[in-house]
C-alpha cells in the first residue's frame, strides 16, 4: 500500500486561485444586477460551480488525491444535476395560477 504524498503547492498558485475566486465573486455580484429571465439560475449555478471546482481541486487537494475520491465527487455532482433537471422539468410544466381562476 502506498503512502499519501503531501503536495506542497507554491504560494503563487494559492494566490492565483484566491484572486480567481475573488474575480468570480465580483462576476457573481455584477451578473446579479441584470435580469436574464430564466437564465438567472443557470448563470449563477455555472459561476458557483467554477468556484466550487477551484476550491475542491486546490484547497481540498482533490487534484492530487486518490482518483476514487474524484469519482465519488463526480458521482455526487451527477446526481445533483439529475435532481435539478427533474425539478426544472417539473417547474416548467406547471400551469400558471392565473389561468386556472
């Protein structure tokens, strides 16, 4: 059984990831100022997914960890996407309340 190696990443990389997270936070705030209609949620989820991926890969060291952990993470994300898809289909197929009165 092999030992886990500690990956000491350079400070410059952590700084770049931090600045990227700050940039995506500003993008989140900037995009919230506009009304994209039904795309609001999709845009917010894309930006949040990018930020979560950066955190998981570098700050949680998933990039350098055993690939089994990455498979578990991706399986969880897959099932989350499936759940969101079912919810989106359900919401899109509902009849507006005003038309039933």
